[in-house]
C-alpha cells in the first residue's frame, strides 16, 4: 500500500523559500504563516464544547475517516483554556478545525447540511468530536 504524499514541502524546499524571501524582501517579507497553510479564524475564552451542538453520529464517522476535514485544522478557532479573568476552564487550551459543505469537508456519505459549519476537535483520532453550528434564524 502506498502512503499518501505529505502536504508539507520537504525541509530543503522550506529552507530555500526562507532564503529567497530574505534575499528579495528582507526578513519582513516572511509572514509568520508563510510556511504553513493554516489560518486562525478566531480565538475564544469559552470552552470549545460551546462552539456548537455535539453530533454523536458525525463524531463516530469522523473516527472512522468518513466525515473529516480535507486539511486538518486548515482553518481553525483557538481556545485559550482560561476565561477572561485567567481562571482555567473545562477543555483547556485547544483548537477546533472548521469545515462546511463545499469547503474543506470530506463527506462521502453526504451527511453535511447546507449552511451549517462543522467544528472538529481531534479530527481523525479515536476521540474525535464534531460540533455543528447552524446560522441564527433571521431577525424580524
């Protein structure tokens, strides 16, 4: 069985990129995430479990590799693990990856709903949890 190619470039390619960026635009040309392709959507102080409603059925599929992010934590929310006063909160410091139908979602069984955002905690691991966040109902 062949292994899937690594999504990261080899170390020598990363080193070359750093060198070129420094020569062309100086160190300031190197963004903090230029070698990584992940982006932070936001940061929160609430427990990660409050990001949406837990979907046990989708969590089981996540653990089986049947409902996952295409790029693990490509877009994510970071949780500080402490409330605004600095007191530790349940769940601790962690992240949830973000996916939607048509964006970063592997869903061969077509379980995803339109206009729903899925948040993945520990995607592909045996303790994966999937939360869904539906848009609020339209106002008056």
